C-alpha cells in the first residue's frame, strides 16, 4: 500500500524535481472511533525537490484545560490551587527528521509554534506569578505527554532517495475528537522553504457516536433510556427464576 | 478485547468489566447486598473517571435492584406504602445530592469527596461487620440473647405527622422515613450506591420494621432513587455511561446466579467475615491513595465541550 503510494507520487507529473518544492498528503483524512477502538495510525507521505529536513506538526482541537495542584491538608492530599488555561490544543505532536534545535533557530520555532517548549497556551486564570504559572504549564504538558496526547519525536521518517518520505502518525485510544491540522514544513539552511497544511477529522462512529450524541443532545431522554435499559436487563435476568 | 466507552471516552478490556460486574453480582447473590458500594471504588481503581464511575454505577444499580425486588414482590415482601414515603424523601435527596455533586465537580473537590465518603463508610461498615461475624464465630452470643423488645418508646415516637403502615404493622411519624429516604438519596447521588447497606439497618433499628419486609421494600425504593439519580446525573453532569452500565449488568446477571447458589453452600458468619475483610481492603486502599504522597501533585482536567 505504502509502496504503491510512493510509486504513485514518483510518477506524479511534476512531483520530484519539478517546480513544487514540497508535496505531501495523508492516506486518510478521517479517523473513526468505533467500539473496538484502540488507537489509529495515519500515514503521511510526501516528496521534496531536494534532500532536506521535514518537520510535521499535528494539532488537535482547541479546548480549555484545568490544572490542579494537590497539597496536604489535615493529613489528606486535596486540590488546593488551580489554573484554567484557555485555548489549549487537546493534541499536539511534532515529528522532525533531526532534532529541532539542529534544524531551526529558536526564534523561528517560537514564531511558528513548533515544539512543546514553544507551545502556545492561552491565558491562565486566575493570575499567578510567572514562576507558579510556569509550574502549572509544565504540569499540563507533562500530564498530556503521559497520556500520549503530546509528543515530540525525532526520526521515524522513512526516506527514499532523500526526496520521498513517509511517516506514520500514531494516535492513542484516548485521542480527543474533532478537527485536526497537520502542518508540514520543509526546512533548508535553517529556513522554511515550503509549508503545507492538511486537515484531519477524528470522530466517534457507529453506536458509540450515537450514544455520545444522544447523551449530549437530549440528556433527559438519554437518562430515561439508560434507566429503561437497566430495568429491562434486570427484569429479563429474573425471568428464568420466576417459578423457583 | 477492548471496548470503547463513549461517555468515559476511554477503552477498557470488556472481560475486565464483565468480571468486575460478575464479581459484584456474585457478592450481591451471596450476601444479598446491592454491591454498588464496591462497584464504584473498583471502577475508580481501573481508571474510570470518578464522576463517570458514580453515575454509571447508579445506572447499574437500577437493573440489579429490579431483579432483586421482583423476587421479593413475588413473595409479597414489599411494604409499598412505606416505600412511597421513603421515595418522596429519596427524590428530594437525590436532587439535592446531584446539585452538590455538580458544585463539587466545579470547584475540583469531587474526587476527594467521593474517595473520602467511601473510605469512611466502608471503613465503618467493614469494622462493624467483622466485629459482628467474629463474635458469631466465637459463639459469644448466648442463645436467645439480643432479642429486641417488640415496641420501645423513644423521642422518635413523639414526632408529629403520624402515619399507619399496615404491612409493617407500624404507627410512626412520616418524618422518620422521609428523612431516612432523603439521606440515602443524597448518598446515592454522591456515591453511586443504592444505599441498601444504610437503608436496611436503619429500617430495622430506626423504623422498627419487621425483618421479612425490609430487603424487598429497600430494593423496591432503591430502583426509583437510583433511576432518578441516573436521569439527574445524565442531565446535570453528562456522566452516565450506558455502555459501561450494560456490560457491568450482563456480568452481574451471571455473577448473581452463581452467587446465590454458592451462598447456600457456605456458613453465614464465615461469608460475612469474608465480605467484611473485602470491604476493609477497599477502604484501606482508598485511605492510602488519599494520604500517601501522590506521584504527581498536579492533575489535569479537560471540561467537556
């Protein structure tokens, strides 16, 4: 499959060595989360006009995130401080052919929001000292990395002829649903020479999507349906013992 | 084989869930308890978010208590009049409980409250049961000792709004079952339990109901309290995972039947001591989690869209 795609790219009129310095696309722009979902792989493939570095940034839908810190109160660990960040990407992964600091100067990475160190989070509420805010920010990134929702990876690219590449984007089971963007940067001599953005949509599908949709859209009806389902199972389970 | 839980937004091994439901159903078959009080902490241990664990347990309790109540109804062991008065209190209590739940969730203290409530309740319950069953095993109880007087007058009998409950042969103030129902309704909403383990002793010792009608009446009113908690949690907190509840129920159906058969093979006080140790172990785990230095003092929550 992948070989076939690469072959197709190779034969694409005006691909390698032509006017376009970068052509890339995903094998699929839609990931369906179904009942047996344990994560998904999406393959990105592309061609460049000359050997160069590639950076891929995958960004999930923007949400709020509340970070809480526990401290010991009367012998119990309880949440005592919290910071709400607005405009936090729910998923963020960076893949690069070589370590980021070797490819691109820091100012450029900050400008294009590339790398976890440069991740732009919205304002934190309530206001905390810069030092404390940084601790909460670090905690958010640490937690998301542990959940596999934030990642920074070097290598992982399969390169052919120095000009064709493909990369597997691996999404974990707990991947948030919504609209994603996949940005592909072509970097040469510390400068971005070409960039491309590809959309990706991750959504629940089948029964799960219907349950989730039902629960959010008509919460009251869903509540009654859940009760009816449970009562029915309870009643059915008592039937074989009616005459006991 | 993994199954994706749409509201919890996570994958869980379906066999783990079936086993969990089966184990809790087995216990309820053996001991005649609802088992909700073990289900919620166990779901939390396997990583289901606290809020979803509580709300989905309430949903599971509906099914489990329908099955139980039907068996008692066929034997005529339900005091419907008492159940209705308890229910009026129970509905008010569950509404209050769900609002408290939503408030605690907003200020970030829901996990602590649930764990703490469970630690206290299971710790107390486990100790009492262990003490009682070891006394029974040591045969310290003389024959005939501990028989209650048929009727004892306390200040509780001086309360106004007296009502006659024919099936239970009682003439007591309606305020008693109303407030009992309210209290258990709050517990049910905050902890996702049916509350049978509080309701049953209170019915016997506080209300003075005859033992024969206690389990049936308790189960019957639990159906409706748990149902109202499920609906209110769905509306207020979108935290009821019906897929999770269904898998747990299916496991529970099988477990309950096995448990009922197994229960007749073992001696009562040994069974109760076993259950007591199990309950204490769960309480101890909760206490450790609350008091030991957490691996990471920071936690992250992403409010739903």
